[in-house]
C-alpha cells in the first residue's frame, strides 16, 4: 500500500501507515482512509501534493485501529512549546553580573557608559570581551541561518570548550544543577559568554518568564528543558551522558519549527550542526592529541559536491586559541595570553594589534583579574585606575583626557562623567535590572515604565512627551505603538508569532502571508495589491512578483552565493567571488565587467572599471584609507592621529585641509588651504550649537543654534536674522518664524506653517506666497496638490506608486506608459508623444518625439540618440535639430573636449579638477601655472574673478562689463550689480527661512525694488512663478521626487485660460526645447557644452 501522508516535515523513507479501520480490511490489513496516521504522526489527506489522489468514490467508516507504534513527526521544540505555553508567569532568574549588553536596546548611552574602552572592556567588572563582526567566522543561509560567532569573556572560566578558556559559541550554552542547592529542580543556565544565570525551581509541566533576562524557561512532563528568548529562538536541552548534573544543547529552533540539530561524538564533542534536510550543514574536526576538545577545522557539507573548508583554528601549547585562518590560508585573527589566561593581545584582520595589561583586584563584589592598561599599534594609550571600594573607574588616555564610571553591587552603571566633565546618571530596578530612569548630561530627565513581563511600555522624555507600547503576552512583540502625538500603529500576529498585519494611524492595513518556514510569501498592501515572494531550500529569495505581475529572479551558486539577478525585462547581472566569498566581479547584462580586489580582510583596495581604468586604495591596519590613487596616478592622502581622527586631507594639488577636535572627539575647527576656517560649538548632548565662519583676513560670521531638551533646533541666530522653529509632539516641523534684527518694532515676521496627517504625510504648507494643500492615497503617494489660486494638480498611479497620469483640474497634462521595470517608455505631451528606449543596463539610448504616435506612420518631430562608454560616460548624441555631438574624456571621467558640427571646444584641468585657462593641447602661457590655488579660479577665457575672505565670488570682469556680487550672512546671493560702460543695473534676490529663493527684482537708483517676480515652492521644487502684471507660470515635474520639468502652464492673468507648454529634455533632464503641444516655441541650437 502506498504511504499517502502530509506532515510538517518530510519523513524518513521507512515510514508506514499505522492506523486503519477496525471493521474494513484489505489483504487482511485494516483499510486506510483519509485522516489516519502514519508511524511519524503525519496523516493521509484528501488532497495530497504531487498529483497522488485519495479515492473520492469509496467511503470507509467505523472506528480506527492502531497497528504500528506512532512516534511524533513534529519538532521536539514544537511539542514542548505547545505543552508549556500556558505556564509563562513571571519568575526569577538571577545572575551575579549584568549582561555586558545590558540596556543597549533602550539607550545607546548605557552601552557607552558601561564600556571602559571601545575595544570593549566592561567598566564594572574590568573584563575584556569580544563579540563583534571581526569574530564572526562565517554565516550560512537557511530557514534557520547558521552564524558562527565566537565570543570572548575573561570572566568565562570554562576550560572544556572547543576554543579554550574565555572563548565560546552560542552552541555551547548548557544547563547545570545549581551548586549548593539540594533541589534537583533548580538549574543554572550557562548563557553565551559563560554568564551563569540561576533559575528558580521548575517542576515538570511548568515554566516561567524572566523579565530581566528576557528568557522563558519551560520544562515538559517528559522532562524536556527548553529556554527561549524574546527574539523567538528556542534552545532545547538533553541529558549529557558524560555528566549527570548537566544538560547540553540538543537543538535550536524558531517559532516556525525551523531547527538546527546538534550531533555529538562518543567523546561528547560537538561534531555536526545541520538544518532541516541538511541545509545548512557543518562538521567540526578535532585533531590535537594534546587538546582533544579543541576544534581545529570546520567544513561545510553540501547535498552534492565536495565539502568546503570554512575555517582553521590554531592553539598555543596551553590549548588557548591563538589564530583563526581562512580557507585561503590567511590569518584573520591572532591572540596572545599571559600566564593567568588573560588576553594580552588580539590582532584585527587588517593587521592592527591591540594590547592589554592586567592586575588582580579584590573588592566588595568579587575578586578577579581586571584590565589596567591598553595600547595599540597606532599609538592609542589608556590607563585604567580602579577604586573598588567606591565601585568606580577612571580611564585616562595619553592626551590627558579622563572619563569616569560608577556602578552598583549588581554591576549596573549608575553614573558616567565624560572627558568634558559632563555627568550622566542611571537608575535601575532591583531584581529585574531594568533601566528606570536617566538624567542626561544636559540635566534632561528620562523615565521608563515596564509591564509585568519586563517589556518597555512607556518612555517619558525631558519635554514630558510619552511614547507607549503594548506587548503581546506570548510572542513578546509589540501589539500597539503610540507616538507622542497620539498616533497609533497596531500589529497582529498569527498562531506562530509571525507578523500578520500592520494597521497604520489612518487605519490602513498591510497584510503578510507566510509559508511553513515563516518566510513572507505574500504582501497585500493597503490598496489590495499583492506581491509574491518565493524562496529556495536555503531560505534565500528566488523570485519577487510585484502587484503588476513583473518578476525579478535571483539565482545562487552551489555555495549559496548570489550568482545572477534577472530583472523583469530578462536582463541579467552576474556576480563572482573569491574563495572567502568576497565579491570580485560584476558582469552587467551588456557584457561590461567591473572588477574588485579585496585585501585579506575583505576591504576594497583596487577597482577596475569596465574600460580598464584602475583606482587603488592604501589602508592602514584598522582599514582606514590612507591614500587613494586614481587611474592617472593622482593621489589624495589622509592622515589620522593616534585615536583615529582625521587630521589632514591633502588633495591632488598637494593642498591640505586640516581638522581639530575637542576632548570628546568632536570636530571643532576645519581650516581650508586658503586659510578660511569653520569653527563648531556643541552642547552637552553633542548637538551643534554654533558655527563660526572665519575669514582669511580675520573676519567672522557667527551662527548660533538653540536647541530644546530633546535636541531639536528651536532657533537660529545670524548677524541679520533670528529664526524660530516649532514642532509637534512627533518632532514634525509645524512653524518657522523669522525676523530681521533691524526690522521695525511691531513689524510682521516671515512665517511658514506646515500641517500633517496622523501618518506623517504633509497636508499643507503656508508661506507668504500662498498655501499648498495635498492629499494622498493609502500607500502614501501624493494624489492631489491644490495651488493657492485654486487649481488642482491630480496624480494617478498604478501598482505600488508608479505614476500613470497627471491632470490639471479635468485636463490631462500627460499620460505615461511603463515597461515591466516600471520605467517610463512613453509619455503624451499635447499632440506629441515621446518614446524612451533603454539598453540592457538601463541607460537611455533614444528619445523619439512624434506627432500621431498612434497612427500607422507617425511623423518624427524630435529624435535624440545617445551612446555611452564602458564607464557610462556619454560619448555621442545625435539630435535631429542640433546634429551630432561627440564628447571626449580623460581616464578619470573628466570631459576634455566636445565636438559638434557648429563648434569644437576643449578643456584642461589641474590635478584637483579645477579648470585651467587653456584648451586641450595648449601649453601654459607665461605666468600661468598648472595649479589653481585653493580651488579658486581667478582667470578663465577672458573672465577674471575676485573672492572675499570667505571664498565667495564678489567680482567678475570681462570684455562685456563687470558684475559685483553681494552675499548675506548665510552665504546666499542677494544682489548683483552689472556695469557696462556708464550704465549700472542692479538686481536683488530674496530668500525664505529654508533658503529657497522666493523673489527676484530690479533695484532703482535709490535701492528700491521694482519689477518683482515671486516664486512659490513645493518642498525644494519650484511650483509657481508670478510676474509683474499678475501673469504666472505653474511648473509640473515628471514624477514624485523628480526635478526634471515636464510642463509649464502659463496664465496671462487670473481668470484667463491656461496655456500648457511642454519641456523636451536632454539625457540629464535639462530642457532643450519647449512646445505648445504641436510646435516648437523655443529651443537650443548647438550651444557650446556648459553654455546656457
């Protein structure tokens, strides 16, 4: 009889039907029917997969008879979780010391105050620990990904681990009988990094949740022990056959029953970790006779093909880890220890070494070795002075800077004084070790409230604002989040704890669907559109189908590395790697190839462009770029001090920019090659409060910045103005109010106001030029903008937000057709239509504008074609009206010549890319140098420039006259005086508080403005221009966020009919022609490159 079953996991080959009907027999055996179980607990089903069917014509009734033993086919983790979910009341789990990462999820300041050194040393315990990316040896994809992260803690005294004392991986966690406790139900959880957590007694069939540790402990009636963390990872323990007082890790799993199975050899050593169906699978080898517990090599095994060596490990004579070697034989990490097994040195992959000195201390809380000194190859030096009677530590570096830490009896930091003498204090709960409050360095008070399970439910900031969170009682995930303005986001979960729905403050719902592995396979947006995702057996994304049906596919090699991406237009990009998995080559769909050369640490040191041009980077031991050399040999150099701060940047001309810092490593001064300076001041929260622009001749322009207790900018003071900023409780800008210092008493200030919906979408912006009002669809796409004159721009989208049509009132401005990649391929422009064509890598190759595009033989109106180099440089443009233009470049992409039928022009540059006053091929004239000092061009093709002490152009002289420029205190151009012979014409410019130009005008002899033109802005895009005589122009752009103009709608006067004019743009979006829908009104002939 065929075994017809459907279970959560594919069963082994030797499984049998285990049940049948008692009263109906086939060949003397009880007949199987739909719903009976097999030996692995899977069931015969009515609609099995793979085309095998259960007869619908024969019905077999009667009671069932079990004929074979039935064992559970479910994951043990699933069984224990199901059994114990109801036993999750808060309980006690106590550890002698706090976790080194305590408080990191709430406040980064806690982590800073708790670390004595950046190469981390814990401030309370003096313990050296490592848990960073440099000690992640490999990461393997899977439904439950396998990350091999080594961690080190000098307080981890275990010696039997696979890497020696102090070292561990998360697979070495275990349960041990609590010492000196006669109750056999009391266990101690030996957590990552060897931290020991004593658990309260757990009877069979019960469990508890520890709010302070974020751990749930469960014990089934059958004796299974399981510990889960808030991130949804479950750890299942089994009896250790070599130690009756100990339970070792048997399995790791998640809420979706994805598992990693651990296998041990006859010596109790971990020899294999495998996921479901052996994906992924690693095997560990132990080859040291003197230290048989030390792992020496780790291989990755594949369902097919040869194993892959992932890492080798080297040990000293005492069996302590002293080297980590990659599969190319390169040392990635090295370590050294003293006679007390304390780490005295570790080397980073780039070669930098870090050194530590130790001393034995006995204090009120412990007696242990503590770090007393630290230095590096680069010159950093620190001295650690301990006062255990006061539970304090002061750290002093070689610059004389000192910071101090204080902690309580539980090892929780209670106060921190930084190098500037600024104090931050912390307050903790007694049992759970939860952060209750913080007073920051500026005196601002923060308060934190938790529920009975230790979840953060309220955050009170120094302004009195409150953010709230309500948590799921089982999954420990947020159910409701309410911001300080009262807007609420709600979250729903399925029976496995997967996020099922998100409801935003506007009650718009996004829904997620999952497969049995907990991978998202469907996303239904608030509009009802569906996206689909498919995954391979290694848990990697294979295919994405958007709500328009366009598909993108990902392909992987036998090592599960991304090998190829194919887009919805069937264009493929391919990727290649070295033996360590570093990206070395990218081949685009047209065959062009980029090459990357990493160093032994995986950092980029050489790049070769598709055209063969090479850029190189020289790095120091910490990976910082010291020198960059481009394809022509030009160099940019970077210098750092011993503490890694950039002190000098030298450009290709050999000119240097210099930087200075304060005791908190904040940039306080930048000096340019010409001598101008920029000086910065800060408050206690590290926010900038002053910027001083220092001139080359001693002048200064000061900007003061005032901030509230939450760090928000509330005022900006310049020599000319004072600008105030007001926000709502969610930090959204509500009002900008600016007043001139010399304004008449009682004069009206400039005011800009904003309003928002509860989801944060901008609803209106009110300025002196008028009010803009906006509306949005359920996906946040702007659907309407109402202008101050009442006209309304409307936008129609398809899919997830692809623009399909723009209307002004009821009139269609443009309709768009898009390809499978949602790129624009055609737009209507009045009676004209413009088609866009692309090459296989997405570069625009042609823009064809025709009359009667929908006809049989459309009439070509404007035709543009573009050709590119291998480095994406525009080489040739064929324009039906301007002719053919060729562009030439040097090896680093600087344009050197431009040739058209109407002209030929060329350029030369100095090493820092400043234009020289000669054309390509010309030699320097007498007195003309090959370097433009300070990046300031003083003479170019008959034009002469003069600068003020802040580097701003104040004069331009030429054959046609002289222009003088004036600037305000915020470096904005405010006036131009144009002199031609005896005639002087003056023009003025006005800006709003955000810096947008809102007016231009002419000035009469007395300096009074006339002939005004005002500008209305939508964000940072020009929306409308109003001229003298009340004529206006409305600007429309090609897409959301685009600055490419699509159309201009002119109106001679209010109430007059609109005239729609269309822009026809170059490849970079710059306008070339303008039409009224069927005829060219204005357009460029072959203007020289760079001209206007």
